[in-house]
C-alpha cells in the first residue's frame, strides 16, 4: 500500500462492492447475483459512484457509512462476529472524515426519534444497536483526539475545526460584520487586514492570496486563536440567529447540487499538496500522475458526460422514491432503507453546508444513494407486478 496508489482504489472498490452485496442480500436473500450486478452497472453509468470510488479522497465513505449503518439496524441476526465486522467497518467509514462523525451521529439521532417504540421494547435488538453505534462514534472521536495528542500534545479531535467554521462564516458577511463591530474588544486574527480576507470559504482556506496562506503564518495557532472569537460570536444572539438562518438557506441550496466531477481539476502547481505528496511518497507513479488526462486537460475532468445527465437522474430518482411511497408493498419492505438514505442525504447537506461550504462535490458524494433507492423501488414494483400476474394466472 506504500508503493502504489492503485491499491487504495482497488480496496475502495472492494469495500463498495461488499457493502452493496450485503445490502442486496439483506433485502432479497434468495435472489441470484444478477440483481446486484445490474444495480452496480446502472449506478456506474448513471451516477457519481465510480468517480468517488476511484478518487484518492475520503468522500466515498460518507455514503458507505449510511448504508453500513442501515445494515447494522436491519440485520436481525445477533451473530456476534457479523455484528462486530459491521461495527468495525462503520468505525472505519466514520473515521475517514470529521464530517462523518456529525452526519452519522445525526442519522442515529433521527432514527432514534422514528423508532422510540422499537428501542423501548428492544425490538430486533434496536436498543443495543443504538447504544453500540453511538459508542462507535465516540470511539472514533477519541481515536482522533488520542492521535493528535500523541503527535502534538493536544487532546483535540480536530486541529482545524475553528478555521473551517470561520471560513464558513465568510460565505456571508457574518464574520466580517462581527470583526468590524468587535475588533477593539477582542483579538481577532487578520482584523488589521480585513479587506484582504477573501469572501468565500475556499478562498480563505486555500487561495494563495489569503492572509492565512502567507509565509510565516502558523495555521494551527490561527485555528486556536479563532476559538474564543467564535465562542464570543455565537454567544451574541444577533450573530447566532444570523448563522442559523444562513445554515437553513445553505442546506436547501446544497440539496439542489448534483453535478458530477466537481473539483476534478488539474493539479500541476508544485505548491499544491496533492502534487507535493505524490512527488515525495509515490515518485515511481509521479510521471503517470503528471501525464494523466486530469492533469493535461485545461478543465481537468470536470467536463464529463455524467455532468450532463446528473440533473435528470437526480430528479427522476427523487420522483421514483416519492411515487414509491404510495405503494403499500414498497412501504412495508423498503421504508427503513428509505428513511436511512433520505436522512443521510439531508444530514450530509446540513453538516457540509452549515460548517464548510455549499459545493457540488460535497453533496454528490451521497446523492447516488437516491438513485440506488430508486432502482430498488423499481425492482420491487416490477417484482410485485410479476407476482400479481403469476397469482392471477394460477
């Protein structure tokens, strides 16, 4: 794994295949593999799933975490080894990205609200599963904190969360408005250069012109300095209400995003982290990286055929799910999965847009779940029609 980046992609593909296989087996235990391979083929043609499976990025594991969480709750088996494996995979999928802690945690909270009776009566071990999945999330948070403590002596889950939240507050004039009103009352990073701070999260975090990315600026120290600033900002009802309103608006905007390939630009700049890391640690594959289509194309891989079909695939999938809920057969068999997937897509939009930024890549990483749900509903509908015709014939 330290010699070839291809190993990472292959492992990601195998994990994706295994979770989809377990999902189909959970829903249709006695069906042959044709259904599974048909679903994978259609997802590969119609959605961004193959893009995220083949990227050296953790975004793939947000959607897989949602499906894995469903498998834990839907699996009526109390086989210890099977449950342990599912929890270990959940631990891994959550741990790949900080946002997954909040997203999966939010899903568990909403699922708990919808299944109070099941949890109270411990139907299908729901109470135990709620406790164990919550413990898994806590274990991930502790792992991050212990890792940071072992590396730099700070027992904190994240060393950059304040920066990302401050960057989000720049998407609207919220932070700059607060800075102008409070710069003489509290020490605010870059207050003296307020006009040079970009008005976007990405610009503030990654732009070469941002004061955050100038020579001699310690991002860890700036992250710590923003801690008391954000605490004071949210203690004031005016700014707190402003942030909540912006979070609601940005969540709605994020739910509209569906463009596949966003962010797949060229990374030829030697100052870029991707360029530098591959050059340093995977020098044997650097020429392949540098000569790749993504690197040589003017627009990277952002211009692709998935982008042109993503809109109708997205909205048709939503329409199929809504129509499917009118059929008793779909509600009886697929309601739990629909709840997990819809909640996962919503929580992803809420967390990423509220605490990072509104961006296609952050939402498309999970919207393929809606197409997966739509395909399963269509199969359930066709299956019902065939059974109905068989019964009427006999």
